[in-house]
């Protein structure tokens, strides 16, 4: 039990160090703001440019397209990894 407590203590110290690093070196830097802008700008532009009368149809097409892409990605990944394992 002593080893588990020691590991938990080191893990807690690491969490604190990582949080301090994130607060002091990462968040609110200019790179952080650029990433936030890159993340939010496409959604804002889409919302401004989309035809609001057909938003449900457009959203459903996007949902179906992403679902099909996800399924095909999983199938191809499974086939390729199965093929590689047989080599």
C-alpha cells in the first residue's frame, strides 16, 4: 500500500505542475487566441452564410455525410489492419 500512496502523491504533484504550466505558458497566449479563432470562425461564417430556411436539411446532409465517412473509415481501417496482420 505504501507504493500506491507514493504513486498517488507523485501523480497529484504532476497534475499541479501541469496545471501551473498550462495557466502560465499556454492559455491566453497569442497562439491560443489563434487556435480559438480558427476553431470558432468557420462556425460563425457557416451560421452567417447558411440558408436559414433550409438549415434542417443542410444539417441532416452534413450529419449523414459525416456518419457515412466515419463508418467507411472504420471499415477500411479494420480491413487494412487485418490485411497487415496476415503479412
